C-alpha cells in the first residue's frame, strides 16, 4: 500500500473548492507517454497552475500501471526541479469501470479515482460508486462519479447518443454515494470526431456545433450549490492541427470540437475539472507528421518526439491561460 501523500501528490478537495469559488477550472490532461507527462508539467509550472494528470484503463494497458505511477511521482520531482516549490499535482484514474480497478489504483498511490457507472441502471451506479467512495475515503482519496451518458467512446462504455444528466437525480446520487465531484453530460462528447459538419449550423460562414446545455448545468447547480462538476469530452479539435496532419499525409475527417468560448463559460460556473485528451493527440501527431514529411531522412526519435512535446506544451498552456483560467493559482 502506497499513500499518495508520500509521493507529493494531492487529492482534488481543496483544489476544487478554490476553483469553484474562483470561477476557473482545473485542467485534467490524459497521459500515456513520457513526453506528454513532461509537457503537462512544464506547462503547469510555467503558468503556475494546479493540474490533474489522468490515466485511463487504455493508458494502463499501453504504458504499464506501475510505470505510470512512477511517472506521476517523477512529475512532482520534475516540477520542483523546474522551480515550483509547491506543485499541486493530482494522479487520477480516468473512467474506472470496476471497484477492483479503483482499489488497485488507490493502493498504488493514486490521489483521485473516477468510478464510471454511467452505463449502469441508476441503483447499480449508486451502489458501485458508494462502494468505491467508502474505500477511497479511508485513505483521503477523492472520487468522481458520473450521471448521464456522453456520446462517443468512454473506454469500453459506448454510447450511440448522449443522454443529458437528469437534474432531478443529482442530489440523491451525491448524498447516497458521498462522491466528491460529479461528471455530467450536457452535450460534450469524447474523441476528435465531434462534431461532423452535418451536425453543425452555418453561421456567417462558420460551422457552429450544437451548443452545450447550459440550462441543464444551471439546474444542476441549483440542486447542488457549490458542488464540483466535471466536464468530459472537452477537446476543441484545433483546426490548425487537423490541417497540419492532413497537409502532411493524414486523413482526418472534418470535425468541429467544443468551442473554447463555451468551455470558458463553463469554467466560470461550478464546472471545476475539464478533461482534455484528444487535443493532445492531435498536437502530437501534427508535429510528428511535419518532421517526417519535411525531414524524411530523420530517424532519431528525439528529433520528432521533441517537437511533439513542445507542441503539446504550447496547447496545454493555451488551455490553462486562455480557456480554463487556472494560471497563477499556486
Ligand atoms: O475518455 C477517454 C480518454 O480520452 C481516454 O482514452 O481510453 O483511448 O486512453 P483511451
Ligand atoms: P476528449 O476526447 O474530448 O479530449 O475528452 C477526454 C476525456 O473526457 C477523458 O476522460
Ligand atoms: Zn472522459
């Protein structure tokens, strides 16, 4: 049993309380590789932002759970080395789908876990979430639950269409489970293929995706004043990265992500954690493709993973400063 506090990590409790009060959101960036981890830490340190580094089940399978845990521990030390005296870094399990997986992460030093029971019948979601909370809270690990279903792919949880969170369920869910934060569905969706041009409306020559359901968010906030709310599926699918990928041999379909203006609006509300993964994948792929196309003789991985790391760092900093507003909070 490793306690996250001994690794220099923190849970989400104080972080979220300050974010809700201060009208900003904490970035939750997924990581699978050393370059992503380095870029996240560099961006967080340079902008003086707290940060959540999250690990999906897929990331555990790809990179090995133990390695990722040591990378998070390394992230704390790296942040200090970069000059941050008191880094606020959370190691979070993204989309945990069983009690055993959550327990395993808690036992190996995660400071926060998500139990995603959103695909289960309501009562089963409550029971599973409560079981995870009861275990996690013994070690002061914070827990994120989910109500409502996002469109797209959530690891193995596949939903053909989104089902908004029902505001009338949230109070009961939070009080019965004791969760520390709640992921909701108000129209965001996972992946880099949201939204197709057909799903958008043409306004003054610009494709505008269906707006987020801010009325549902407002209802939820009314039922749970000041309670930390989480938005998954919040990548904006930067059009310049998509263009670079396609210019250098990629074949990405046209897609319009979540407009940053809407995320800015959400960050000012009780939404205090915003999940971004796909934008990092796009930034990485664009940089790698550019090097491969412009320098076909290059075969030193540092020469393409280095630019990929720099491009991800630029994207993370942009999100922190211009979208979530979590800069200068350390
Ligand atoms: O919500 C899903 C995350 O983007 C993680 O994706 O399961 O492919 O690692 P992944
Ligand atoms: P995106 O695919 O929009 O980046 O969402 C990531 C996410 O929600 C991780 O849990
Ligand atoms: Zn998610």
